[in-house]
C-alpha cells in the first residue's frame, strides 16, 4: 500500500499486521521543511517524496488529502478522498493483499 497522504491518521501498528505493505508519503503542497515538520508532528516514520507539480497525485484524485492503494503491479486498486480513517486504511490493505 502506498499512501499519498494519511492526513495525520495513526498508522502505527499497521506494519506488524500487514508486513508486505509499503507506505509512501507524497508531498504536494509542503516545502521539504514543512513536510518534515508534518511527519514529526504526527510521529510518521515512512518515506515521502516531493510532488510539487502534482503530477503523481493527479493520478489518484483531484483533491487533497488522498490515500491511494496500489496492487502488486503498482496499479491503483482503490483510493479515498479526504482524511482517511483507520478502518479505511485496513480496508485498503485487505483489498491489495489478495
């Protein structure tokens, strides 16, 4: 699973339950320093990349935040527009873990 943005949703505990999942932050609006501050504020410890032109994010949705779930072939299997809940994270992980 690659997360475009969790919007601060607690992702702790997902790794043990879904060891094959990968979480990737996609920063579209923040400066590098702003993105680091966001990750520090929410205790997020997964990699992120800058997408200031929004080209990657546009593949998921037109709005932010968006959380996208990619299958094993890196195709978008499901996405959630707006802040994502823990239940939605779990659902997305189950969808792409098949």
